[in-house]
């Protein structure tokens, strides 16, 4: 039997029934990686010997009667997570030999749940792109079309899932880094509510793995079904045992509804800062039609929606104030000079990026105060609606673009070029206020590429968008295995040219 594309729930049932062993599942996954990953380049740091040892241990534990949620299930881990004994580089050549001594808290939780870690998946340099390539591990290709990116910065994890390299993966998200790769590769991902999932050990190399509170970034699950997302989130969720976990226990509220007909959903497909491409708009409409056909109340407009232009500006300012905080002094001074030259009436996203990069603490507090007003606006909206359906990015996966200056890059939306970084506005809609958002497949584009949408839910009510994702999967279908796409010339594990980490387009995609 072909096990590599079975979901985690199915594999767990087969393991309990004795139809397969963890050793067999692990060997099958490793064989597929060794066969197919030469072209995809998703698993950049294999850990096959220890995976086989863990699989044997899982089979022995099951024989003793142990029951754990992921016992014997093969998984992958984003390269940016610390895994004891494996390099954590974030794609930075200067750190190619850094090997942490301890697992990240989420890797520890995977192991405690019985998962078998196959290895680590590729990322962009410093997690700072919507693509996944770096000088150490080369370029990860999209399994649907190897001339295109799988997204970033959790692109290796999404590509691994689409290619059948393990049943689950974990990633992170600040600029759509869970949701965009899921959208580009046709898989599922969940950006948890800010602060719901402990992040210790998902830290740049050589930095101490401390239990810090992040401002926008989260870590979260990726899978090939909506129910598997919930399974993995239940393993990951909860406070850090070194801090809030000392006094707090997690109790997520149940989904607001069990039936599709009970949901009240707001559907958005237009943004004031950039157009939505026709393929993505069709995906949003496909979901909207499925909701309406299932009896859900579907609205396209409401006065309760926080202002999208202000939300995008706030997100951009907060994002770039954080990512630029550790720029070298000379680069920071250059940004200050450029920001001082902006016209007072320049309200573009480019101006917001530049101003955010040189925020004073006073500026940041003002932006944070405005964010709290938006959070309150979302609370009012979610008193009338249960979820918001909207794009993740305006297009399906785009061709590889390794221009080191992100400000020179352009994204093609139905034949019209737009600034590359402007596509972050849809991801930022949930990120800025810290809301949960579930990325789901919504069919294929006319070119045969996956199209996804996100389901944004109320803060700390993560089970509501996850349940809606499950119900929509039953109506419109979910993951499809990619067709075999011809590889681009010379694409196998290709390594790009020099990449400037502190370039003019500094971005942390998370």
C-alpha cells in the first residue's frame, strides 16, 4: 500500500490496527525523499538514522500499550527550529556549523507525542522572504511546477507535505510564512492566535533559546487535512513551562458551531492597496459558493470591518520596526536619511515600510495603541460573524525570483506589475491584531496551480476556523497530490548567487 500520502489520522488508525509499523512508514517516507527530493529540495537536513531509531522505539512503545497522539507518525520540522545535534542556520552561511544542544520546545512536544522526526526543511535566508532558498541548502522548488517557488519562509515544509515527505510539519509565520506556502503548494496550515503556542527554541542561530514574547510572529502546524491541523495544534498549543506555564493551564473554547449552516461568514476579495488576481478571486468565490450552498449566512460587506488600508499600514510599520531593529548602525542611519526625505502626504506601503524601520519607541507605542483599537473592532465584528474568508496572497505561486533587492522585485497580478512586498497585506490582516487564521486549498488555477484562501477567526477561538476548514474540505475537497511537473533546467539543489541579508528590502517572513 502507498502510505506516503495518507494523512496522520489514517496512519494512526493503521498503526493501532496493526496494518503497518512505524518502521515501515518511516522507511517508506525516507525512500520517497531519497527518490524525489533531488528535484524538490525540501528536506535540507535529513536525520534518517535517528528517525529509524525513533520508529523502532515507537513500535516498542505501542507493543507495551502506550497511547500517544502522534505515536509512530513521520513528520518534518522547519530548519529554523532547534533540533539537538542538527545544524540550525536560518540559511546564513556564517552559521552553517552551529549545532544547538537542546530541542526547541515544539520539537520536544512532537517527540513527547511520539512523532518520528525525519529531518529539517528548507527556508529563505534569515526567514526573510516569500520564497525558500539560501546559499547553504540551495533552492526549494514547488512540487506542482518546479520553475516556481513553494513560498516562504516555511516553503520547505509545505513542499515536503505536497510531495509526500511525512504526514505533518511545523513552521512559523509573521508575514504569511505558514499560510503562503500552504496556498502555493495546496496544503493546510494554521496560524495560531498570537501567544497560544510556545516559541522557545525557534530562534536565530547562536542566540540563546529564551522564552520571549514575540510581537507578531507565531509558530504553528501544517498538514494535508484540516483535522490533522487540529491534531497537531493540540500537541503544540500551550504556554511555555518556564513562564506562563508555571501558573496557567490551556483550555481552548470549542468551535462556535458544528454545522456549516450555523456559520456566519464575511467574504472579502478586494483590498485598497492592490488588486486580487483572477485565479485567487475565483478561489475565494468557490469557497463563498460552498458556504452559501451549505446554508451558511454569507455577507460581502459590513460597517464593522476595521479599515483595511489603516490595518495594512499598521502591520507594515510594526513588522518593519521589528525586523530593522537589529540592522547595523550604518544601514539604520541610511534608512533614517531616506525616511526624512519622504513627503508628508506619502501614504504608500513603501513609505510605511521605511518609516517603520526607523520608528522611535514613542512611534511604536502610538502604532500599538492603534492596533488595540483594531483588536477591539475585530471583537465587535466577531460578535456578528464567526469567520472571515479572504485571500492569502493575490496570486498563485510565482516563478523563482532571486533578485537580492526585494524593493526591485515585482509581483505580476493578471499582467500588471506591483511591488513585491505589497502582497503581504492579506497575510497582515490576521497577523497585526494576532488573530488565528487557517489556510485551506480552494481548487486549482486555470494554469493548474493550487489556490488557497484563509479563514480568519476570533482571538483564542482557533477551533472555530479549524472546524470551518474541516466542513469546507467535505464540500469542496482538500489536498490533491501534485501532477508530475518537468523540472527547470539545472534546478536540482541549485544554489543562488550572493544574497544580502541586510539589503534595502529587509523582511522577516517568519
